[in-house]
């Protein structure tokens, strides 16, 4: 997801785009396709990091003509939008709020107008866009953020999650000071104590928690509102080069197939291409995490329509956007029909919650049926654990076993990503008892 202040991002974007050129290479027969992507934004990997790592796009374009792909990696989506407005980038991927801002700001001219073509990753509940605090923070609930400073990228899904969560908790947005920062800057500010919380998009919360630099305070899955990332392209280029756009979407489908069929290998490929730890990538892109279905479904389009109000409320939305014109599912449908193979549609099942153990040195994870079995398996093994994953008992959010909040309910061990779901469960199961993760393992060994 991306902060939408393109004016603030313009200097960095200009520098980054200096090397971008849509001109042919020395060989006049070679055409250049410029793709803007975000290597560290996990929900875009099928149109970015994984797509690049596997070479699927280059293979598809070889059947179209003599093309060179100019991959442009950015930290956020704002400079991608800047590049598209400047005619320097033809295809990009970004989160839902930045997509809407892209469409709104690009629609003013026939040469700059953009269209949304596919989804790269989504969550039906809005999970994993989160608010985190430092591990030793006294903040235990959203209400404790009153009078505090929270780092967020204004206009991003992380910021949207924060605003919606505060509203539901009955906390006025004015009671919290939002500091507009890029994710990596906010992460440093949280670690140094300059801010008391950080609200960000995937994969920053999971990365900071995995590194021991943060604790999950609030998960977006509590909002039960869909979030998504997707592909946007220059409309004029899409119309004049349908074969190129079709090749791109078919390559995205190839990458989606690979992630669905080989999730662990895909996570390791993304880790190499992004610099993120493979354990963090797999937490988001493994089974039960982000849904890679590229289909522009009615619930996701409905969520986009709902997002417009939020962007207008914070003054980050320009001219009204015709979403029915902006969202164009036809190129993806044509790409699927021409490609054959597995067909994604609205009925494609979302990833199911799983309980997995990744043993160090193993080429595959081991899946167990439930959280209780996972704890007992971990307690009984002498093997080194690289990572273990569970799904929140109420929201289904995929999280690290050793960073989850645990309850013992009779003979059952019940995990939660954040305190809200745990407290709701406790209210309905008064006999359940909170247990620390390490104590739980010791108990399981007895």
C-alpha cells in the first residue's frame, strides 16, 4: 500500500525514474516494457517479485515480439503512479487505496488514463494490515493510544486500518497524532521510541514482529472488510498493445499457479528477490495467508467503492472516479481463455487456515490438523524449528506460533494473532486460561 502524497514523492520518483526509458534499445527492433513493482510489498509478488524471479513475463513476451522488460522497484506505489502520469511506466502494481488514487489522478487525460486489470493478492477480512507497538510497550489496547503518536503512511491501507479501528473503538482520530512516514522510516521511529505505534500494510508488521522489534496490537482482520492489491495499466497502451497486456496477465497467472502449487519454493524465491526473510514471506504467502486469486470479484470491487469515502474524508482523493470504467476484467478473462490451464474465477476457494511447522533444513513444511497438535509436536521434537504457523481461532489470520496469544481451554490450545479476538473468545469461554507460549510447550511436554 502506498501513501498518496505524490508531490512529496516527486523528487525521489524523478531520481528513480531517470533511468527509465520507453525508447527502443540500441537495436531498433527491441521494444521496452516498463513495469513498476514493489519488491517488499508481499501482496504484489505475482505481478512483481515472483514474476520477475521466475522469468514468466519474458517467456510470454518472447511469443509476442522482441521485448526487453525494464523492472523498476519502488518502496511504495506513489512513485509508480508518478511514473505512469509522466508516461514512463506502462504497467504497475499497488494496493487498493493507491490504485484508486492512481485512477483518479490519471483520468484527466486520454494519454494518462489508467485501468485496473487484475488482483495480485487479497484478504476477505482485511487481515495482516496491522497496528504494532514495541515489545515492552505499556499499550495493551487501542484506547491506550489516546494522546500518543502513531506512524502511518497517510492514505495507505495501514492508515485506513488505523482510522477504521479507532472509529469502531469510539476513539476520535484527533485523539491520536498520526505521523506521516514511509514504512521503513516508521519502523525506525518505533524502535527508537519517537512514536508509540506503527500502522502499516503487509509485510511490515509481520517483519517487525518476527525481528522481535514489535508486538501486534491490532490486526485488520478484526474489521472484516476486504482489502486487495492489484495491477493497473495505461489505458491507451492497453488498447494499442493488447497482445503485450495479455502476455503480462498470462505471466501473472503463471506466477499465481506457481505460488499456489509450490508455496514454500515461491516464498524462498521472493525472499531472494526482496531481501525479506523467507519465514516472513511464507507467513503471508503460504497456505491460509494472502489469497492470490487474480479475479476482480464483486466483493473486492465493492470494497473499492467503499474505500472512496475514506480517501475523500482525509482529503486525499481528487476528481470522482468512474469505477465501472476504471475496473476492466475483460483483459484477464481473455488472457485466461487464451492460456488455458487452471481457470481462476469468483468461485475459486480462498486459502484455508493451516497449522504448519518448518523444520530447519527441510525442503517442505509439515502440516498438522490443529493448533493443539502443533504445540504437542513442537514440544516433543528435538529438531530445530525454523518457523511455525497457526491461524487465529476466530479471524483465521495466519500468524507465527511463538508470537501468538494462547489460551488453554480444557485440553485444547487456542491461538490468536491479536488481543481483540482473544478477549472475545475469553468472554464466551470463561473457563479458558491465558498461557505464555513457552509455558505452553513445557506443559505439553509433561
